[in-house]
């Protein structure tokens, strides 16, 4: 059985250690001593079982760098990476990455000038399935009849899921761990698959590979840079930890699946809440799993897990600055990423039909909280977001609003659409130049003042909305000296209030 470049390998054995391990390992392995998880929390320290990179882009000369670090110096990690599109969170590219204890993996996502699609490039030697991952993203699940379908793939977000621990003394640990900086056998850059990794391409091989339940330990950094414009932004991935009742890091379920195009034979209701898969509109294959709804906590069904992840990420308001001073050519974009949205609502784009995972009032992205809006590419947008805009001096209100501090107030504008949304400030319109040059799911908001800060109120019946993101600003300084000018980029994490 061969792995697919679009979909590397994984098999689901929830909630238990696979096969017996040597007793000596029980003393050395944190994964055997850690308690079993009961829920999730967003970890402000940035280390977790699951990471979300809120935004990648390859638009207009931008490229995105990813660095993933395994801080566990005892166990290796089997990790799923999945890139999803901005508008509908369609799966574009995924593979399995094996990180040795203390390992770092680095890669770049850029635009292929021939196809217009994003492509991943890396020279890293960490093991992967398939072993060749330097390739274009797949357009298989996009609306390829659309005039510019590749544009939707050029922006999106990244899911990073720790699927299993690789235990010292096992064959898979030995095959993926360098000794004096050298692996026993090359397992990346298109080499032949080593036997220990090839075993993971079947469910029985996974069961026999002595994998353990995953513990916490990953963090990731992202960077967006544009060489031509001499501008860059960087930040940390959002970290989610599987925790016990005392909110301490715990073990999740072992969710490795074969990275193959074999169809899923188990009932999808046990494995995912993806609305298009459940409706039979997207053919689920083993490499589609795990996703963020695949049960990671013992006894938690997929829909309950989506609700738990949503609660961990829910924000009732978002605050940040904006900077659009024309004297320094300043521009600001706000990024909003909603990594659980795909697991509650998705669109069959060719038919302009919206599907929900469940008709449940407790959903964050249920029928009462979203609606389909008509654009060149249709979008699912959030309802009832409110916004307050303030300048830097909190002074005179030129619009005559009674509150001295509120200079602009906008009632329920169309602000946040898509699974990833970019909101530009004072750019002129949705197509005018902005900091990140976004175009897949971008909206522009014109406000009164050039600089200030904004408070965005989210909806979902006072439970907040699960989202992450940041503000990205850029400007040009003409005061470097000797007739020289320089560009710079600023990335400010959003500040939040929570339910």
C-alpha cells in the first residue's frame, strides 16, 4: 500500500497504549505516568498536544515559514500536519511528520509560479510519510470549475496534531531518532521508506509498532516574509493541551492512521464531524484522519470534542491596535482564524449549499450564528459581530456620538467571513493594497481616524466565538539617513475577553 503525496499516514486506536512495552520503559516515559485527559485548554505558554497556525499566505510574493519543536527529550512524536483553505477550510495538503526527542522541523510554503498553487519546500531530514513532501498543495477538494480556484488555496491555516508518542527501545523510535546527528536510514526527501515506517501504512502494522498515547510537548513558530518588500511578520502557534480534571497536562488518545488513500470503513460518526464527509459529498480516506474532531479524549464523542475545543478557544471580545498613517504609508490587517468552524459548518461550494454537523443550539457556528453571503466566491459569514473604534487620544467625537471615548460605532457589519478572515483597515476597498495582500477572504473597514484601537464583540449567545489571530501592520520609514528608506512589519497578538 502506497502513501499519497496529498495524504500521508495514520490509524485510530483510541485511548490506550498499543501493545505491551518493556517494564523498564515505564520508569522512563512520561506518557505512561501522565493521567488520562478529560478535556482541553488553550495553553498561554504555547506548548501543547495540538497546535494551530492561524494563517499562512503565499499571496503577492509572500511566503510562510513554519518551525515545529518537540520539547519532549524522552519521547519522539508522530505528528499530523494539515493545511486548510481560508474560505471553506477544505483540506489541501497533509502528511505525517516524525519528530525525535528534542527535534526541530522547518519548512517554507511559497507559490508555484507555474501552477499558482501553494507548494511546500523543505531540506529537513526529519522522517515523513510520504518521504517526499516537497510538492504543490492539492486542488482536489476545491471548486475547480471556478475561474481562480487556486486563489482560495493561497491563504489558510494549519492544524498540527500529536498522534502518538514514539517510545525509546521500539523500532519506530530507533528508525526516526538520529545518533550523533545521523539517522540510521534516510527517511525524507524522497528516499525509500524504511521498514519501520512502512509498517505504519497498515492498521495491523500500527498496532504492532508499540506506539504510546501522546503527551504534550510541541510548540511552533510561524513567519510571513516578503523579500521584494523587505517586510516580515512572525508569531507563535496557538497551543491546545489535553488536560485532566485538575487542568494538568494529560495523555490523549493514540490516533495514528495510515497515510493512504484507502477509504474509511468505520462509521464516520465515530471519527469526524466534518459536515461534507458525513453528507457523502467528500470521500473520506484514512489520511483525512485524525482531524480536530477525531476523539482525543477518552469517552468523548466527536461532536462533544468540537464543543470542548470551542470552549477552550472561545472569546467574547477581541481588542487590538490599527495603524494606517499615510505619512509612513502604514497599513494594518487583522487576521481571524476559526479552527473549529469546519467541524460545525461547511459549504458545498459548487452548489452554494451549507451543511451543518448538527442542528444544535449549543453549536458556536450553528444555524443561528452564521449565514451564506454572496460574493464572487460565496462565503459563510458570522452574524451579530459588533465593533467599537477609538482613536489614540480618546478625544472629540467627530460623528457626534455621546460617548467621548467612542469615535466610531458600526452596527453588525459584515466583518468576519470564512474559516480565516482578513479585515483590512482604511485600505479603500477590498481589493486595494493592504499589509498582507490578502484576497481569498478579505473585507475592508473604513474608519474615521488613521490610528487607534478597536474592540470587536463576538456573538454565539454570550458564549463567545472560538477564534485566534493577530494584527499585522507595515510601514515605511524615510528617516534612516542618506536618502534611504526602510520597510518594517509589526505583529500584535489579539487581546481577548472570555466567557
